[in-house]
């Protein structure tokens, strides 16, 4: 029973933080959503910040990051499938809620060191998996080998988080579609040297190829 009450509090906090934001969501809103007495909260958590750390862990587990390490799937397909899964989560919210990690990060301050540390660790775990998939793609030739994998990984996740923010503002999937159409093709290579098999549209492919020719000629 005790673990059930704790789980209810964590689940309620995840939903309330996502809907209201961390700062605007008080303990009362959380216990009301969980359907438990307010005193129960302090039986399990000394502060809202410590609850936020657990919520972030639960949210990350629901992001299916393990997809990025599935070597039975080609690296580029693996990367796309991971972000497509994240996009499907936002679709379930009608694109009205963004990434909880990004939302809480935007509200953190120097007075929340525990939460900031949890955010940094969670982001490091995510980026490590993305970087590993990128390096595998470089090894098999599907991702441009001359690029810095860590830099590409940071660019990829930064671009995704920016697209998610705009998705939330626009209440539309369009920014995510832009991410898939533009960002991934920037560093991927045509399969087996066949430009027609690249995972991008003709217009995007022409633009990227032209840009690469310009850079190589400069």
C-alpha cells in the first residue's frame, strides 16, 4: 500500500509538472491529483525538489532511450525511430505539452542544485546514447565521418528541444516535421553512394549537396 501511495504521488507530480510547470505546481495540487492526504507527501518526500528528481527519472524511462542502443537496427534508422517515438508522445498530448526535461530546466535556478544536477545527469545519459549511435553510423558510412560526433549529438538534441518548444507554442507538429526534414539529412550520407536513397526530399537533398560542394570548393 505504501509503495502504491508513493507511486500515485510521483505519477500525479509528473502530470501536474507537465501541465502547470514546476514553480506553479504546489504540493496541494499534487496530492489533490493523487487523491491522497497532504501529510502523505511528506512521508515520502522531504521537498518538492526531491520529488522532481524522481519524476525526471520516470519521465526519462518513458522516453525509450534504449532504442538508441539497439544494434539490430541501423544507426540512422535508430536515431530517427527514437525521435519519432518522442514525437508520438507529444501527439498524445495534442502537441500542447513540450518536453518535461526542457520545461523544468527553463525554470531552474542556482537555488535548485539538486534538480539542476539531476537534469545535467539525465541529459548526459541521453547525449551519450545519441553520440554512440552517431559513431556507429560513422563507422558504417551512413553518417559523415569527418564530423565531430559529440558536436553533432549536441546540435541534434539542441535542435530537437528547440523544435519542441516551437511545437508547443504553435500547437502543431510542423516544427517536428521540419526537424526530420532538415536536421537529420544535414549529417547523414546516401546509402551505398546512391543519392536517390538518401532519407531526404529532392529539394532538401539538392540544398545540402550544393552546400557541401560550396564548402569543399572554398
